């Protein structure tokens, strides 16, 4: 398990950049986005299905998220996350 994680880890920064670009450098849960011209501040990538639950390191399972939402979403199911993204329930609530 841990060795597989390390193997995938070399692509992580590339995948992260691709996901952020796809999502417009904006948190898909609350809409938060700060871009200082060279980097996105306070943003991370959330796994819809968490890695510990078998979620894969692929674009379809990854979504741009601010650090706050990422923390709030620990232990949240993928379907609830999809609901939040679609309903924009947290939009503007950063
Ligand atoms: Zn957010």
C-alpha cells in the first residue's frame, strides 16, 4: 500500500496542476480562489473517494478544493461531495 503510494507520488504535482487548471483554480465546493500571479494560495486537491477507501489518483476522482473545505470534508462520502459540488450549498461560504 505505502509503496504504491510512493510510486504514484512522482506524478502528483503534475496531476494537481491539471486538476487545478480543469477546475479554473477555484474550490469546487465553496468557490474560493486566490491566485497571486504565479501560484494558487490555500488550494489543494480533494479525493472524491478518499485514498484510504480505494480512491484512485486519476482526474475523475480529484477535484480542486481550498484547504478549509478539504479539512471539513475528511470522512465525507463521495456522493455527499458530489451533492455539495452540484448544489453549491457551500458556495461563497469560505
Ligand atoms: Zn472551499
